[in-house]
C-alpha cells in the first residue's frame, strides 16, 4: 500500500516537473497554489518595463511579493517573457539584476553581463541559441567571441 502511494507521488512529481504553464501578467491568479501544484515552471508573458521595475523595486505590491514567495516555497521556476523583443525600451542592466530568466516573445533568452569586458567565463554561462545584450562600451575578448559564434549566441549591441 505504501509502495503504491509512493509510486503515485513520484509519478505526480515527475509530471509536475515536466509541465510548463504560460500565463499573462494581467491574468496572474490571486491564489496561485493550484497553478504551482500543477506546474514546475511558470512563464509570465506580456511582461513590460513597468512590471520589471515592480519586481526590482522595493515598492512592489504585497500581492506580487506573496505570489513570488509562494512560487519559491513550492519550488516553481519563474520565467519572464517580454511582450516584444525588448527593443528599445528594455534596460539591459535590469536583466542582470533579475533572479528570473528573461525571454523575448520569440523565445530568445536574454543575458547581460555587467562587467566592462565580457570574457570566456561570462559567455560560457549562456546557453546555445540565446542572445547576449551588451553596450557598445563593453568589450568582448577573442576567446569569448569565438565561444559565442560557435554556440550560435546572437549579440545585441546598443549605446
């Protein structure tokens, strides 16, 4: 009997880990427990600059803080998907300050190292197919550039 119960729980946890739910920021449920019981990953879509500022700022709504804390308690991975590709409104510094991965509406994952020189150790953390967002003043070492090219990592540059 106990073995059967453990088997059911393990099966349920495996299904939950594999399940990814997409939900618009405007439709976030007040009580997300049911959502977190079903999904191991929740991607919040239609994220704009104001929402990113709320996450990073100390003055975010208590309901958002509770929502994010509850996700952490349930071991849920939160991802943020921008309502577009983030140009020109996205402040690249925000990406490096967020603890959540940021994606464009096309599914590209965005990264921004805060160092002035982007070296191999910075680029090696970026998964293949992602996008490195950098400022013109940030330099890329030859080894890092080779890694970016070899792993199909796009580079966005702005002033």
